[in-house]
């Protein structure tokens, strides 16, 4: 099983946590939970040359910065 599905769930989960309203954030957490399971099943969590965790941090910073520029606040 390739790591593509875990990257897809990671990116969509982080996006959902930042973009969805507060009452729908459980969907984002569920996507992140599926991503963690897929990482364990595929046993591949490293993208060349960036690790999966650095990728997660960069996506979160990108989306958080975008929200700060557009709304002036974070909705976590």
C-alpha cells in the first residue's frame, strides 16, 4: 500500500480543521485518525526528501497563515 492515501487524508484533515465551522471539526479529526492508521498499515511515512511530519507542519502553517491574512483570526 503506497503512502499516497495517507498524504491525501493528512492534507484533507488539516484543511478541514482550519476551514470547517467548529461543529464540523470532528470530520477533520476523523480524517487525521484514518491517516495515522494508514501510516501504520503502509509502514511508510517518509516523503523524499521531506518527512511526513514536516509536510504536516508546513501544510498547517500555510493554511493558518492564509486564514490570518483573510480573516484576521484562527478558528481552531
